[in-house]
């Protein structure tokens, strides 16, 4: 159980005009000195370097460097089309990223006529880069600085799951699925299909956490395997029987997945409302999830033995926790801790246009 939360303890200084600024949706560390972050309104990633803290801060990261996805991958859309990156995980020299895969609906605006807002609310669209699942090689230069590259000196290459601006192999696999197929045509924030978590279960074996749909209170993880084939990633069988998808339904008290994170064999799940609500955001723990998942052979599993660890603060339309990751041991001071980052940070989590603050969360 988490014991303490140190609010606004981590300062992130971004570059003016950089790809990522405030709406943070993914985080991962390369050692104690380098932090990768994703934002859900950009088509790229940001690398931050650990700096000396200021004032009462515990940690500070800055010297931000942009990594546009268009420099690393052949994208289905334009270089600046939003990818809505919602999940990130580092494993074995690879940085994995996933977009929401979901449709979006335009919102009503103050000052518009009722007729105009009705038309806006009926407009549903799909950004061309949202249906993205990719692995990016992390290469360390002569000074030990990690960088993302299209092709690393050792031959590793960045690849994305085969697909185009409308569909990829994952959405094609789900199109006729009785649980999720009907939700592919519903915008993510309307309890439609919406990926918001990513964890690496094993070599090229991934868990995708769904913010939506939540079905009669059950949220879901999708388990898939991928393999490099030519210039792309392709879905691969999970076992000798040819299973290409496993579904894990979780009892999160009606909440959807906001982020996933393995700490040892335990899986931690950041959960919040599936729709645009100012509801509670919680962290759940699935003890010994990794061996249980690796031993599973059934295509479907229901898991209701999760442990609720903590409830995180939220504001009204602000301060929605969207990213959680382990703090490297060298920074944790001998006690395990998470870094928690927020979407739509409120005034207390911002300083000017280019600085935001995250939290440290101590846990056993």
C-alpha cells in the first residue's frame, strides 16, 4: 500500500514550441538521468534530462529534446496529424508506444448557436495516425545519451503494426469480436474503443489496457503478440494453437484503464472514468500477474482479486492522472516510488507555459 504522496515534487521543464508541453499521457525512464514522456495531442515524444532540483522539489527534468514520429516511422497520416499516444513502455532496448486507436467527437462550444453545436456534436472523425502501435530502438551514443532512431547501428529498426489511416491488423482482428467489435464505431470518450495503457508481458508480447469500453463494470486488457516481418510489425500467434488474442476482464469498480505498469511480477493499473467525468482515479495492484498471464492458455479470463492501492486527487476538468511508472532505484532513496504525471494540469501543477509538475508516490 502506498504510504505517502509528495505533491508537485517533480518539475518538468519543456522547450517553448516543443512537441509536448502539458497534456502528458505516458512516461518511462532510461536509467536515473533520462525521462521519456508522451502527450496525447502530439505526434512525437520528448526526452528530458535530470537536472539539479530547485527549491523544495525532489526531482527536476529539463533540456527537452523532440523526437517526431515522422522522423522514425512511415506514418499513415501527415507528420503533424495527432497520434493520441496513450501508452508507453521500455523493454530490452525498445520503446513501445500505442495510440488510442479511437474515434473522436467534436464538442459544443460556448457562444455557438444551438444548431451549430448540434452539428458539431454529430461530427465524428478519426485522425490518421491514431491507429498506431510501434516499437522504436533506443540507442546510446558515445556519451551514453539515449536516442530514438529509425535504424540503430546494430541493425534494429523502428516498425509499426501493419495498417493504414483507417485500420490496422489489431482493429481488423477486433472487427467481428463480440465484446469490442461494436465499439470500434463509437468515439473513445463515449465509452467507445479507447486504448490508454501499454505493458510488455514478454518478448514481443503486449498488454493493451482499454479505457473503454467498460462492459457491465468490467474493464479489459487485450493480450497480443507481434513479430517483425519485413518493414512492419505483424500480429503473431500467442501459442501453438494459433490464438491471436486473449481478453482479460478486470473488476475495477466500473473504471477504465488509464495506464499499465509492471513492477516485478505485479501489474499496477491506473484507472479512471471511461467518459469525460470528474471521477475518482485509483491505482490497483494485480499481485503476481506476470506469471499468471504467462501460464494462461484460455482465451478469456475474469479477474476480480485486484487490490486497490490508493486514490489519486483530481480537479474539476483538470489534474487527471494519465501516466505512472517506477522511479529508478537510484532516485527512489531506498523506498519504492512511482512517478505520476497528469493530463490537463491545473494552475497548481503549472508554472508558465512550459513547466508542469508531477507527483512522487511511495509504495511498498
